[in-house]
């Protein structure tokens, strides 16, 4: 993503700049890894580094903003009573494929308290759809939301070491194996 730097419009551009930074971070981190230079993200967003640091004082804050967008999408999907566990796991899988660069950030202790809150939101989403899946008899009664969070972590670990072109196929194989352990 290459953007031309936009003229400084001052505070009126704050929301637009923030959104551009989040979109650029998602793309740059996915392509170059979590340790990609923040200057590359500012450049891709078409803003100066000062704007980046006004919105996101550190790398973790920026990464969390990217994650929180994804969690909000999950929450919206899970709020639909027609959404199934498979629907939510498919979205989680797509987000995991797109965000493999963040895996080290969320899996290396000590975890940032803000990251724990985001993980807890994902667990809450999974708990809700898991309860509905249990109601249909599709999932074993002893499977917990923490089990699903662990399964997603296992998937993420595998995808992190998988070349980008092979990630979808690999994710399908991983879920076929993991579903044998959770399906009724």
C-alpha cells in the first residue's frame, strides 16, 4: 500500500487519519511482520509519524486497534441469532490468516493487560455461540470457550509457520482435526 501524503487538515482529519493508520497497520504488519517500522505504516497511511504517535503512543496500541476492529466484527456476527459456531469460527480463521504477524504479540508472556481484555472479549463471543451450538447438539457438552480459544491459538501457531499461499488450505486441515475433538 503506497499512499501520497495528504495535506495537513489539522484536528478535523483525526478520525480519518486514525482509520487510515489502522488499515495501513493491518496491511503492513501482515506483509512485513509485527516488527515492521512504524514509519512504513505512517507512510502507507499517508500521514506523518507525529500523527501516528498522537493516535497510538506505542506499537501495542496500534496493534490492539487492529485487533479490536476484528473483535467488533466478531461481536456483530455473534449477535445475529442465526450465526452458527461455524460462521464465527470461519470469521476467526479469516482474521487469523490475515493477522499472523500479531501472533507473537498475543502469545509471548507477559501479556499486556489490554490484550487480555481483547482476548476475553473473543472468549465471550465464543461462549455465546458455543452455548447455541450445544443447544442444537452439534458440540460436546464438555467443550468450553477456553477450549475454543486454545484451538484458535493452535491454529494461529500453525499458520504463523505456513507460507501465505497455503494458509487457507492449512486452516481447513487444522479445523478438520480440531472439530473431531469438539463435535458431538
